[in-house]
C-alpha cells in the first residue's frame, strides 16, 4: 500500500538547538530508505518533508514515522494518507464484458 506523509513543524522550535536531533533524523531516514519502506522523500517549498512509503497498512506507516527522532521529541507531526489507484479513466471507457463462453 502506498502512503503519503506530509510533515508539519510545531511552532516555536529553535532548530539551531536541534543539530544533534536533525543528524539523528537523517540517519533514521537513511535506515528507513534501505529497509524498503521509505520510497521517496522531498522537501516542499516550506522545507517540510513529503514522504512516500510502501507499507502493509496506514497504521504501519504511522508506526514507522513515529520512530523518527523529530517525531519522538514532538517537534514535527505528519499528515498521513493512503494513496489509491486513480480510477477516473473508467469514465472515458465504455464498460464491455467479454462474450460468454458457453462451452466452459
């Protein structure tokens, strides 16, 4: 299951005082990437992380994100959503059923 997580920073954090935590965060993200769960990570225009995960459930993704040092210290939180395949193309196609094989 594909999961999208968007980081939200807590207000009032002195990021200059969190250098060690930020280093630990980068290390944990690296480990999650090589575990196969974390597929992609980006920063948006506000420097918040946007993470694509591949997990067996949304709950598993939340469990993994909660292991991140910044989340443990409650300096960030995530909006987590399950991504599902786009089905809109079906609106463009007429539903057709294969002919029934009477010999089967």
